[in-house]
């Protein structure tokens, strides 16, 4: 299948196909575009096509040993770098001897691949590279290797150094069509067609977000909050209730993370240093998950107040996202609502206390 699996990204896929066909793949690619539109899947398909034993017009064969290894995440020359759970950044080094540190991957770039035709290094959320890591990476890009390809993935490429962007071939990804997203939601969940279409429009072409909305009650929580704020309910009481909701969500996520990290008996056998490190990693992972969930609420609030502003300006439903609850979109939008939501979003990313962030935001939205 290869590139045939990538939906609604004809320009990006066409560019990659031509590069592979002409054997002119650059040493660094920068995949940009919203989350959940196929950047990661395309990166993996590109890695398969590069190392495939029988590549064709559509990329890889999906049947050879190399393709199967990449698909399973077991290919020795296809490596991935992610932000750490503790800092949510990609650092150059840390205090532990970690074989997957970014510095080690950069140094690997100068060596020949172990088993494949080329080494492919995927840098997820590349904008999370620290300044030190970006500076070191720039030196790697300035002396490119003929047998290593870096694929950087980011929805915020502007946060990368201009000198790094200039040394990467950009490949831009757009939002998926609502019909495509709705079809994928129906395929992956048991929701009905009406709900699938509604979340597809609200998600604005991002499959991961649409799936999240389809299988949770976040959207109903946000719609209820916005309605009650417009009806004059006390924003302080609403913020306290929402803070309790976030706490319950955090407790659920904590139980899930603890289960993933092993039983109590297994943790009891750890040394004090390892136990402290595990506890630190667990807290960081939970905080990261809660922060991501809170960002989803911010996005949903943004769609609601954006729609209210659009209705107030046009009196038309043509450009609304929340088409299944138009009456709620006819409620008033306080001045500065979108700016306040954007400001609160930035505060959450900076790890400020979420109860205070939402309290201040709710007072603004109730004005």
C-alpha cells in the first residue's frame, strides 16, 4: 500500500514520490502541518520506501523484511526521537546514561547504516528541541551524510532556528477533509454518523482530535460551561467545579500510568535512587497528560467563542464549526474572549497552576 494509505495529502505525497523516483531525497525533511493529519504515518512510509528491498511507483512493497521491520518499529536503522516525559523537551543530554539521547542519534548520522540502505531518524515535535540541541543539530546538518536522512515533524516550525529550517526540505501537510475524518471516526469507533460528522468539523481535519472528541464527553462539558457562563452563573463556582473535574481526570490518568509502569511488588524491588527516578517520571508523565487534556478544553472553548463571534458578525451558519448546536452559538461573545483563551492556553503550556488559569479565564468569559 505505502503512500496509498495517506489520505488527502496529494501535494506532500507527490513531492516525496518524485524525490524517491529521481533518487534526490535530501538529507533533511521538515514535515509541517497540524497534528493528526498524517505526518507521522507519512514519515514511516517514507522510511519504508527508503529501505524497501523492492520499491515501486507507490513507494515500498510492504512485503519485504525491511518493510515489516519498520512497520513493527524494529528496524535497526529507523530511529525515533520524542520529547522526554519529564521536561516535554528534546534535550541534548541528561544526567543518566541513556542510549537514545539526541546527541547519540546525531553522532550516528556520520556512520553507515547497520542493515538498511540508509538510516532514517524521525524527530517528533521537533520544535521541542532545546536551544542547545538545535545548535548541536545544526552542526550535523552543515556536514550532511549521504546515508542518513532526518525527518523532522512539527506543527510549530516557526519555533525552530531559521538556519535549521533553511537546511531542510519543507513538506507541508494540510487539514483532512471533514468527510475523510468522519469516515475514519466511524471506522475506529462505534459512534453514529451524526456525531462522527459533528466532531469531524469541530476537529478541523485532525483525525486524532476527532477520535478523542468522539470517545469522550469533553465537548459536552465545554458547551455546558459556556452556556452557564452566558446565563450569569458564578464564574468562581464554575471554575471550582471544573478544577474538581480536572482533579478527577488526573486521578484516572494516574491510575493508568501507574498500571503501565508496573505493579507495586515490582517497584518495591527498586533501589531508592531508581524508585525516586520512577516517581519523578510518573509525576511528569501525569502532568504532561493532564496538560494535554487541558489544551483540548482550551481548543474547544476557542471553537465555541469563535463561532459566537462569527454568528454575531454574519448571522449565518456557513462558517460555524459547531453546526449541531447553533442555538448555543447565538449566545453573546464577551469582548476579548478569544485573546483570553489564547493567553490561558500559553499559561498552561508554561505549567502555571491550572485552577488559577481557568478561574481567571472564566471571569473574563462571564463579563
